[in-house]
């Protein structure tokens, strides 16, 4: 591989065998080098492949502006995260998380307080990602001498949820908000508090997560059976009315029409959890 661009002494860009731009990191890998020279492979510590040219350029710009210690910290956080999150984590996590931590540190320096309204729901619904966020906050505070609150654990978790699902951050936040709103409607409608520790509750919360992902992602199931629909709406009438309220909320808030198939599935799930 040849050097395409020297970002700093420790980070350069190059092209892989498919002529795609890559970011190459290693201590002193760019020191005393010039564009066109061969990369010393024994100095390569990490190679990053961004999804597109625009993303690669954003990554380069960010790396040229921030201290190396923050990027090394992000690399360690991602490495630790992979022990909990077994799904594929997109390389974009290095870009988004580096940007986030750098901004969070600046916010702390200016004494700007931050509260994440999704803290409780992320902690409850995305336990693995939240644990990654908790450990990341401990590491950040230790290495950077900051005092970031637990809300940052939820924000960092959101970046990992986003990198796992392949969404952009606004879409991931919308999914989390829809989960939150759906659970609130169910609890208010039935006058109950949903338990969290039972296998039934765990199954239901998992279902709600994927329901929200399908709705926001535009991937709702469309199968329809009029006979089953009539049986379900008559037998589970109260649960059906609750789901209709959820569907009305989604249409008003997100301008998305929930399919009849999703309505029926959610009705059955709510009936099970409220009557179980």
C-alpha cells in the first residue's frame, strides 16, 4: 500500500486492493513520510474502511482536528464493546463516537449540563449497549479527567445501537422514542406497570423493539387474513383498542400508517402480557 495522504504523524490514508480509500493508524506511521511512499506494514495498528467517500473525508477532517488520545480511547471502547455486542458493528462508529466524545468533553469544559430523556428506556431495552456505555464513561472519566454523568452512557449506547442497526442517529432516536411512547400508552391504557425481570416481559420488550424498528424503518409486515382479524379484534377487543390508539399516535407523530398485520400481531402480544 502507498500513502495517499498524511493526516498526521500517526494517521494516513491509502487505497485498498479494490481501490477504496482506507484510513490507516499506527504510532509514527506518517512521520518523515511523503505521499506516494510505501506504508511500513509493521507499524499498522488499525485499518478503517468507511462506507463512502464523503464519510471517509469527514473522518479525515475529524482526525486532523482532535487529540490522538481521544481516538485511541474510542478504539479501546469499540474493542471492549465487541465482547458484549456480537452483531456486526459498522466502522462508522469510530467517526460518530469520536465526534461525540470530543463534543461531550468540550461541553464539560464549558460547564453545560446534559440530560438524556431516553436514559431509562435505553437502560431497560438495550442492556448490552447500555453496559458498553457505562464502561465507556468510566474509561473516559479516567483517561480524560472528566466527570461525565450517567446520561452519557445512554448517549454512547445510542451510537452503538445505530452502528449495529445500520441507521442514522435521528432514525435510531426515533425508534427509541417510539418504544418509549408505545410502552407509556399500554401502561396508561391498562393502568398497569410492566414488569421487567420475567421472561414474558423480556420477550414483550424485545417484540416492541423490533416493532418500532419495522415501523420507523418502513419494513412492516403486510400479510392479511380477514378471518383471523375478525377473531382477534372480537376476542381481544380491549387490547385491540389499545393498539388502535398506538397506531393513531404513530400516524399523527410520524405520518406512518401501521399495517393491519402489525396491528393484529401487536394486539396478540399485548393481550398475552396484560393477561399473563
